[in-house]
């Protein structure tokens, strides 16, 4: 939220005191705890949070005008507003920069050497040398956590490392809607608008991609994009951990609709946008009446495929000699023949009533970027739990042809995918935990771990060992299937 208590000089005293400490680890000045440390932005006192000994809250209660404090991940909380805030001033921005420099310095000192068993190699270099002798800048900027916004950062990094998707936005001027469709403007500010229909996610996403691709090896803030999301979707408000997949679906759906409303940003007369061109596929559903054999077929456009983890892997006990669950097991389960429950029986027009029926899904058309969501969260009337089963997935050569409508005669070459990014949920709680992203650089071909503002090099083995939540696979033959987007 926008905090009215952040004054022009707030943060100046804290910056001077923090620079005098010259250390990267904070400890509470009362109990010396290094857990959940907070910096008072008014006087620079470092105290522990409410879930330790609550000395930061006690400090506010004694000095009620000292209401703003900052955590080590640079999130700012206001005790008077009782919420995390997203606005900055000059002193707070300088404080963030100084803290980022300290964090980067400590990471460089403590980084692992190549071949480390942990799989973490080092802080990524800003510039690399290509095989032809030319140098190229890597795109490895982090994103600041605004207070449990790791779900958003993980999705943005996954999208930001898709070169074709990003370049569509990077090549365009500022977005702005008007009554005639759209018009370019270089002064458009989404924060200054009051009507929800004027809040363009496309414009703020364009700014984020510019920061990720041009501000290499530094941390940028997605606060403007988040402020748009907060105004449009109230469910993302507050200091609660949100679901990364739910956020991704909302972001892509809204982005697609925004670009469709502005006809000059669509890619053809059918209303194809960069969203549907990149992630859009078609799901085929075949329902058969088990009494008379009548078939019904339905085609649905879809941006991602949600896969169940087969029950036999969830219920396995220690000592069972079952192999690890694989992504292919999840895809087979997704496309297997299913006998519907009575509540889901199909209404057969030939029989004139609801009859026993079966259902089978398959992929009718494939996207250029295949997004696979593993259903790790279960919700019942009395229980919410996470499925923490490890699912093996290939980094190269995922073959989707067995799960595509066989009558279409798709060539196997067009069904091969290579992994581009993985979103991981760390922790066991629903509505809690932490999200990070692994992504493969299109420039260097190396893998990087994006943990909010921290970015580190990792080995492919480290990536393949993670418990994936959302997988992004890029089709190998996308160069042959891409539309021209340089309008």
C-alpha cells in the first residue's frame, strides 16, 4: 500500500547509522538475536521482529512516531498502517542501494567454487565472451521482495527469461489505451490513473522487462506493477503468501485481454496476442456415453496444463520399491481414460438422459512455450496440505507426441521441448513458504537461481533435483513456427 507516514527525510538517520556499522548481518540491540531483524527508518535502531522477542514493536510503542522499519530483504512495514508499504523516498532508495551493495559483496566473498556439491557456483558475471569472440551482457537482475511477493517475483523471472516474449515488449513504445484502440505515449503513469480499465499491466510489465534486461546484476523493484495488481485484484492485497500459479494465470489472462482490446497490439485479424502466440494451446476433451456409445468432443483454448501427481506416488510408504514419479507419469495420468462419477455423468442426447460416461483428455494443438503446472496443493473440507513428492523432469528433449491427438499426424520434431524455467515452492505450508525460480539464459545457456533480489549460478544437476511446481518448456522448432512480431 501507499503509506502517508513516509516523510521526505525518513531514512536519512538510518542510512548514516547503518554505514557506520559496516556489517552485512544484523542483530537485535536488545537481545542480540539475528533472526527477523528490523531497522527503524527513523533512528537506525536494529531490533528483532514480533515473532522473535518483538523488540521492534516495543520500540514503536515507546516512540509512537517511529512507525516505519525495514527488514534485511528491504521490505518496509508501517506499524500505524499495520501493513507493508510500496512507496519510497530518496533516502530510502539510497538505503536500499547501500544494502544491496553489502549483500552483493557478501555473496561474492562466500560464493562456492565451480564443482561445489551444493550446485551453487557463483554470482553471475555481468559480461561473458561468446564463441565468436564478441562480448555480451547477461540478463541476471533480481527483483526486490515487497513483503511476501516472492510468488510474483518467481513468475516475472520465468516470463522475463523467455527471450521472444520479452523482446515483443522491449521493442514497443509505452502502452496507453484510448477510445480508438491504443496510442503510444512516453508519459503514461499507471499510478496516476483512477479507473481500473486504464491500469495497463502491459505497460508495467514492459518496464519490468526493460529493468531485467538492461539493469544487469542489480536488484529492481516491481512495486509499480504490484500497485496495479493490488488495485485490480483485491485478493492479492495484504501480507499473505499467494499462489504463484494463480498469479501467473491472472497476469497472462489480463494481459491477453488488454492487448486484444487494443487492436493495434494484436498480431493478426483473429486477435492473437503475444500471450496466446507464446503460451496458447488447445485441449481436446472426448466424452463417450457408455450405454449407447455416442461421442462428444470439445476443444478449449488453454494457456497451461495442470497435472495431478498420480496417487500411487503420494501414498507410497517408506521401503516401497516403486521408482520415482516422473513428469511422463503425470502426463500419462492426465491423458488416461477416466470413468466419470455419477455427479459428472454426461447428458446423452441420443438416450435423452444423463448416462454413465467416460472422459479422456489430449492435447489438440501445442504452444511454443509449454507451461506444466503440478498440482501440489490439496484442499478438502477439513484439511489443506502440500504434495511434497519429487517428480523427475527432463532438462532436454521432452517428447509430447504421445499425449497429442494422434489423428493430427504431428511430426515428432514439432513435439520436442527443452526446459526454460522452473518455479519452485519451498516449505510445507499452504499459503506460506517461499517461491524461487531457476531459469536458463538464452545468451549463455547456463542456469541461474533467482531468489528475489539474489541471483546465483547453479549446475543443471542442481536444477533437476528441485521439486518443481511450474515448468516452462520451449519448443525446439519455435523458430519455424514464430510469427513476425516486429510491427
